[in-house]
C-alpha cells in the first residue's frame, strides 16, 4: 500500500477499495490485515496493513507524514486526494475494527489513544474557528465513525475508558455541539456505543458532566432534524437509556435536573412514532428513560 501511495492517489484508492471488498463480512480476512509477513531480507517485519490503514486514517491520507496534519496545525494542508484516501481508509477500518482481534492489535500498537488524541485536537480546533472546511468536516466524521466501531467491543471500550477518560468528556461535548451534521451524527454514534459498554458503570464520572449537553443536543436535534431522519437523536436517546439502566447514581443525577427531565418530556411529546421506525425508536428510548428515572 505504501507503493500504491507513492505511485498515485488513484492507485491507492483502488488498493483501499480492494481491501474493503476483501475484508467485508469476513473475519478471517480482517484478522489477516493485522498480521505482518516476514521480511524478505531477514530484517524488521514490515508494518501490517492494519497499521497502514490507521496511519492513513489519523493523518488525513499520508502514510508517513512528517508531522501531524489535523486542522489548525502549522503543517502542510492535505490535498483533496489525500483526504479521499483517508476517508476510504476510515471506511475500511469502520468495518475491520468490529473484529476483536483487530481491535486488540490496534491497542497493542498504541493506535487507539493516537486516534482519540487526533480526533480530540481536531474537534477542539473546529470549535475555535467560524470557517467551514468541508473536507476537514467530512474526514473528521469518518474518523469518529472508526472510533464508534472500536467502542462496539468491550475490549475497545475498556481501553477507551482506561486510557482516554480525561479527554473523552470534552471530546464528546465538542462532537455534540459541532455545526456539521455528519460530525454530530458519527460523534453521537461513538457516544452511544461507548455508553452501551459494560464498563460504563465503572466509569460513570466520564458521563456526569455530559448529561446536560446530551439533553440539550436532544432538544436541538428534535427541532432541526426531520421526524423520519432521527439518526443522531436515536443514538443520544439510546445512550441516555443505557446510562440510567441499572445505575441508581445516574437516575438520581438526572432526577435532580428537573429542567432536563422537562426537556426530554417535551421531545417525547413532539415525536410521532407512526412516522417511521426511527422515530418509534426515539419514542421507546425516551419512554424507558423517563420510566426508570421517575419510578
């Protein structure tokens, strides 16, 4: 894949799409991406395809960047073809990192914390500018989707909590408050998957400061999103339900926020469950949250 990158972006994109087809729905193929073949010269093993994909994802398309390439950095700006390669690598990783062996390989190589650090810095930079960079927003949304896949496994969620607990609250808050629809959608999908983890109850401190922001984002999404397109709202309400389920501390904290409860009741009252399956899921999630908190 390094050779493909050197020879041209179209060749790299073709190689990435080949990897996507090769690994889709095939756990054995996904696991093979985390395996390195012996060096022909007997020296160090070459990097795995998984590592190269992660490098493309985190560095906006450069396999071996000289310096970080996130928005707001003083380094060179990635070209549109670089970003397209990074987006495609993220799409491959979103599937590949549903495989636990690949998650463990990424953990071992230190990639999980690197991805979180890059996403956190780029989200922070985005909050500090009023300019809209469509390429940056699209790439950041793809990166958040990768983190969402990592959070789907208990192994990935545990590493996220144990290694990134100090940055997760501000990172998730910035994602929820982003002006970009795709960033909010994928950021809230990441948030949902993390909240559904069994490890959440032991790391509830991460969520205490986020409850108000989650409820406020529910209200905004309810007002701005069509009733039949509630992806972000579905993720948020599922996360809220997961947080209060079998967690007395979470229920007590939300019960002590009457304004937040009124806002959730308002969102529930405004939804028409018969409109779509998506709207029905939002209604059911909110009904469960309010029932658990107010029982």
